[in-house]
C-alpha cells in the first residue's frame, strides 16, 4: 500500500512546526498526521502513513505515535520519536510533494488548538464518527474511508473556488 512510518511523519511535523515557531502537543500531532494522510490521499493519490489509525475518544489516533509521546501529556513535545533507547530518531525520505503537503498541513492546521482539531475529526460523516458509531472505540479506521472523505473535501473546496471565480 505504501506510506511511511507514522513516527517518522510525526518527527517531520515536529521539525516543520519548529521552523514555523510552533509548539505541538500529542493531541495536535496525532490529528496533524491524520489530516496530512487524508490530504495525501486526496491530492497525491497515495497514503502518507502506512500505520493503522484508530477511532479513540478524542479522534483518530496512531497507537505507535501515542505510545512514543504520551509522556508529554498536554505539554509541548520536546523530543523526537526514536528507537534504540532514543539513539536513532525515526525518519523517512519524503519526496518533494510529500514535504510540501506536510509543510502546508503544519501552516494551515498547526496553529489550531488540539480541541479544535479534535472537533474537526468528530463532525458527522467523518471517518472517525462513522467508525465510532458503527463499531465503537479503538476500532481501526479504514484507509478507504479516509480517502473518500478527503476526496470529498477536495472536491468541495474546488467547487467553492470555481464559484468565487464566477
């Protein structure tokens, strides 16, 4: 299927947030990864993240990312996700489109409060709400639902832009 390790994407987001002078909490990070993955499906036609995402109480969660960063609680994250007892940060090679997509995600969504990001994922009809209502908490959200949702958002955005030009 493709995509990168969610912890490597998390580290890229943390780096980009730092470049933009932003601090990121765990809840924000989890939502930013999810949003970037969704937009990757809609704009690039491929997943950004290969890890499963689950429907938790406060929105979509990548369990591997949560495990690595939960110690920060609601405080800004101060370290990268790493293996070998912290000696080797998770990383991946992003292509130019993926890098641009992540940067755009951080610029557009990175300044939003964690609860606002969570509200966005909880809106009726979102993949999170469909899975939570149908299957309950901690159920994996299928990539096909994420893809379809963000393709709809893409199409709605394009339609609004076309109407503005008329």
